[in-house]
C-alpha cells in the first residue's frame, strides 16, 4: 500500500494518504477540495545499524554532494 504526499491546489495544505485503489477520491483535510498535486517524496530503507565503507568515505569528503547542499552524512 503506497503512501502518497499531496499539496492542495486551493489552500496549500500538505497531506499524506494511503492509497489502496486508483478510484479512491482524495480530498484535502483542511478545505475538502479534490484539486491537488502529487508531490515527490523521499523514502527510508531499513538499516541494520552498520555503516558501509562507501558511506564512511562519503562522510569524510562532505557527504553525498561534498557538503554543498548542507547535508550531513
């Protein structure tokens, strides 16, 4: 069951919904509008708590983008 993130086109409210069917009508919880835009979202993968050598090397060079974006890996 995918969780989708939306932003309401009428009031700007951000919300999430579990979508079990493509025919499900999604409405904004704030204004009840059905006009929304599907947002790109980031997902998390399960971890066993151990760091790989690749992530250790990235951390020493400033992260995934050399620290330019402010991320801290």
